[in-house]
């Protein structure tokens, strides 16, 4: 056998060995794409919940009552007023989020917590109950 025949023989032994490698890389690429899609969707869902919490806190800080005393007029928040305004926004939006807590720690700021469940777009059968998400926001009210 000369050198040319040995080269052809060694190349013939390698036929088909690239296919498993290509399939492995394709499966790896699909797995990476699935993970990236789910991670991006989770990030967006958390940002939406954060935005909803901000809106609910802002609405809660609008639930003030005016109190007149010897020094002038001031805006005062109550837990019931914050909760009422926050619940109205949650109901109007209808995003599937729920109001976990709403109140005022100091009478001038509203603090709310909203929660929702995130369901992955691609792996839903593996996470049937979803992943719980929660966001807390605060807003202050003031008269000038």
C-alpha cells in the first residue's frame, strides 16, 4: 500500500463521525436558546410587576385626607385609604397580580406589596404552579 492508499483508507474510516458532533452542538444551541428565552421572560415579568407596584403605590399615596390643625393644612394617609386606592388600581389593571399588603408606616408614605405567579413560556409542564414573584414599592405624599 502506498501513501495515497493509506490516506484514503484512513479518511474512509472517519466517515459519519461528524454527524454526532453536529447533533450535539444543535441540541446544546437549542437548550441555550430555551434558557435565554425563559430568563428574558422572567426578567420582563418581574419588571412589569415592579411597574405595577410603583403605580399601585402612587395611587395609594393619593388616598390622603386633609387635616387642618393650628399650623396649617397637611395631607395624612391612612391604612384604609391606601388599601382602597391600591385595590382599585389592581382591579382596574386586571393583570393577574394580587395585593399582598398596603398601608402607611408614617402617615405620609404609602407602602404596597403585590405578587403574581410567573409561568415559563417553554417549560410550563415542568413548573405547573409557576414561580412566585413579588414587588414592593413606596410613594410619599406632600402638600406644598
